């Protein structure tokens, strides 16, 4: 459990969570539309999980 928490607090994870929260906030306020939010969020999440999968294959 401690290892998972340490991995969650990596820089990449923090950036992903911060970006998700930021764009969710902007979307709720109406400053960006749903289509822009979906595009940005999909890109961020795909990059995050893509790099996670690559790292697991190397290990």
C-alpha cells in the first residue's frame, strides 16, 4: 500500500491530477466547452496510461 502511495505522488501523477482538476474547474465555470475539455482530458489520460504501460513492459 505504501508503494502505491509513493507511486501516486510521482511528478507525472501530480501533473495529471492537477491538469484534470484545472480543466474540470474551467469546464464547470463555462470558460471552456465540453468538446475542448474532452479533447484535452483524453490526451492527458492517454499519455499518462500510455507511459505507464510502456514502463510496465520494460520492468
